[in-house]
C-alpha cells in the first residue's frame, strides 16, 4: 500500500473543498490535527477514514464515513460545518464565526 504524506492529505482536503464549494477550517492547528488524523487513518486502513470516528473494522462497514462522509453535505448545509469541522460552508467562513459542535448522524436511524 502506498503511504500518504501529510502534504498529500492537505492536497486531498483542498481538492474536496474546491470541488464542493466548501472552505477548510481556518484554525491552522485544528486543521493540522485533522490532517494528521486523516493521514494516520489512511496509512493504517488504506482509506481516508474520518479522523473523528472509529473504524467498524472494514472498508465495507466504514464506507459511510470515508471522507467526505455521506452526511457532510447535509451537515454543512444545515449547520455550516461537517461533524469534524474540517470543512465549513462559505457563509460560515465569511461570517468569521466558529464552527459548532454538531450531532453525529452516524448514530441516527
Ligand atoms: S465529518 Fe468531515 S472530516 Fe469527517 S469524514 Fe465527514 S467530511 Fe470528512
């Protein structure tokens, strides 16, 4: 398996944000912690498992929360940020407000 570097992970997050019209969390140290988590998860599991969630054991069972997770679009549209607050909406970024702590839809039925 090819290991990812932190720089490759930063590029990945930049590409996702650009494609979706999102912004990255402007708090540099918070952002770097998430980049570390994503990079470690990729190098451990072989895919960008969400840095704020634990693996269920396989790619198949984790597929909903491989970044960007299936809930990210709804969360960013409704709350202004994804569960980890890695990605935020353009309007939240423009407001200068902090991302909020939001419920994890993974556990919603
Ligand atoms: S919560 Fe954010 S960082 Fe985690 S998988 Fe979803 S989009 Fe990626």
